[in-house]
């Protein structure tokens, strides 16, 4: 008979297995804890850099953004979360120009895939660190990202 088939062989194997488990438990017991005490530490809580929270359209202090209403983000979105509404205006030199009228984002159907951000040629949209999205009414999950009265930032001439 082999040792593993005997009574003492089985007992030794069980004690060895128990020792491996206790070693793992003790190692984890003494490692630094990373549990966040949410919601008590809500003010100082910082998500990691790659976290995808809410889609935003950054505006500068002059209420300007970089969106030219090309619609590439809308086309890249796999489930129709983004709706870009544009208007055509005539400039003072007689040229027709497309401007952003409304940029709607439905957070309730967003899958946070970041395809819209990657498709944007002007880096007009990005994900922020906000993660609290609980609402009682789904209509509050539909957001307009462009601010009232905002316009496209003019290119700096060199």
C-alpha cells in the first residue's frame, strides 16, 4: 500500500492542507486593508484614473467647448445613448457652418464602453469620476452636456 492510501497518510495530507490554508489566512490578515468606508468618506473618495463615471463635455471659463457636432460619437455608440442635434448657420462671410444645438446623453442606457470618447477627433467629451447615479425617475438620467449659451472654442491662429 502507498502512503496516501493509509490512515496516517490521509491524516498527514489533511494537516498539510490545513496548514496551507492557515498560511494564506494569516498572510491576508496582516496585509494593509483597502476597504473604503463609503458613504462616510464620500468627500475624500477618489476613484482610480481609468474609472469611467459620467460622460461630460468640458467647457472653459468662457463657456466654450470643442464639439463641432460631427456626429462621430453618436455613430460609434453601440446602443444609441448619444443624440447630437446640430443647426446650420450662415457666417458673416456667407459660408454655411454646422453648430451644436443640443448634445443629449442617456446615462441609463450607457454601457461605458468609451467608444464615443475614442471616436471624437477633437477630444470634446470625456468620462469623469462621478459614480453616484441612483435616481427614482429615469428621466433624470437623460442629460444635456452642452451648457446653455455655449459655443465652439475658436482655433488659435499662430
